[in-house]
C-alpha cells in the first residue's frame, strides 16, 4: 500500500496560504478591530469568529467516539468562550488573541492561551466533552490520508508556535522593557518610546540527515535514550551562526558519530511545532548525506548508539503495523481524556505499541520527516517538496 501526502505533516495550512493585504477585510488589523468591537458588544460586520484555546501548549480537542483515528479541534465562537471563561482567572482581553487566518468570505480563526485558568477551567471544558491534548498525541492519532485532519493538525501547529512564542518573548532584547502584541498578535513591540523595537516570530532551523554508505548499500541510524524500545532514527542538530546547511550536516554527523560526510543532497523540509516551549517553532530541513568514512565513534553525551543498517533491514523497519496500532492507541487516549477517564495523565509519553510479530527495529512514523528520508532511500523514491509518494509495508 502507499499514501500520497500533499505536504508534510504540519505543513499545508489551509487558512494561511495567502498573506492578506492591509486593506483586506480579513487582514490581521481589520479582523482585530472587528474582534475588539465584538468584545464591546458591537458586532458591526457579519463575520464568524472561530477560536481555539490552548493550555500549557495543548490545543483544545474533542473525540467523535469513533476510535479509528477520529478527533476534532475544539473551536469555540466568541460567546461560548466568554461563557466558559466567566468567573475564571482569565480576563477576556483582545490582547490574548492571535490571528491565525481566514476561510471563505466570513470566517476568521483565532488562537488564545488560557493557561492561567487552572483546573476549574479544564472542568468547564470537560462538561462540553472537550479536553486539552498534547499536539504529539493528535499527531500520532491523525489519519494522514485525511486531508481535512491534516489541515486541522497544521492549523493547531501554527497556533501553538505563535502562542508559545508570545509566552517566551516577554521583554525587549535591546532595552529590557516589556513587549506588547501588535498586528493581532503576529508581531510584538517594545513599549519604550525611545526603543519601540519590533519583534517577529523566529524559526529555529534544524538539519536532519540520513547518512548513506553507498559502497556497501547501508544507512546510518541512531537512537537516543528518550526513544521507545527498538526505535531508531536519523541524525539531527541545530544550525550554528555563520554556518551553511551543508556544513551543519557534516559537523553534526562528525560530532555525534565520528563519520565524515562528503556529498550532501537536499530532500525536503517540515515545520515542527512540537518541540520544547523554549523552541516552539522549528523547521526540520532534510538531507541525504553520503559518508566518506565508515568507522563509528559515538558521542555518548548525544546518542545512546549508532549503527549501519542494510537496505533490507531498513525496509523491515518500515513496518506499518506498528504505526497503525499507535494511531488507534492515540485516538483511544484522546477519547478517554475527553471523557475524563484519564484526567491528569501525562499524554506526552511516546506510545510503545507492539505488533504481533516484533521487528528488530522500527523508525518514526509518517508524521516525521525522518520516516520519509529513510523510506525514500530504502525504496529509491526521489524526494519532492510539493508531493511525494511514500510506501506502506
């Protein structure tokens, strides 16, 4: 079987495909003015506002009760959100909202951080069969062949990146004064009259590479202590100042495994909004890197292990049974949390699901660019930034 992805997971956001002009009704400025009027009880234009609350980096979500990878984001209209927040620690200020985009002729989307609301707020949402779920859980539970679900996941990822950026970017790096949101939360500005520095959301570039031994038809896979048992993946690392992407690939490979790399070939990229809150907006930039040396010397501070694996072993590692079971497990968790069955459980943990016949190793699922780097080499599929064909075993 195979699956066609129009774009990588977390890319292909259906409501941010075009940057609106300042004169557009749906521009951030115009939409924000309409939101302010609505908060004052003045609905001057016929717009529908759909608002997605987040708490501690988790989007509000719900379950349809169908445990075959079905979930939905917990969008609320303004009145419903106001009703839920009434009496809570969160004051409904327009400065809390971030503009996410628009759809058709009348719908504007917003994100809002309600982390200050406490457990009482969680209970109020629970009455509506809605719960705050880790984005990684929704990522695993998503049916990647469902374009609508993929779009909703991309919207949630974009919203999380913006809201976490607001949470961590509170003060001006030039003068130390407070930063305030502007342009409907898409920018921030220093309050000091003598400074007024504008701050823009930044993307942290991460190189991720599959290192290949051409002569012996092998690929280098590594594992970290935080990985679930039997899971191996690609090497990766952050770009350093003054460094090209190719140089970063070679440096990280050398530092972590002692392998020297020659040719470096770009494959594809993927937004990654599920990193730590200190780095909420990462861009994974994928490469195929060809080794010019073969002896491995693992840096144990960075990796638990690294090994060469044959093409046949890597093909076996792409066993889709494990991913399908993980999808069902994650969907079940969303359903249980929304019913209050697993209230308080840490759902950030990886799902160590087992298939009937265990493969010696497996790699991250199709939600991760590492899967597609590995799959493209194992099945000789050429990477494509617009659409790529990936193989299910």
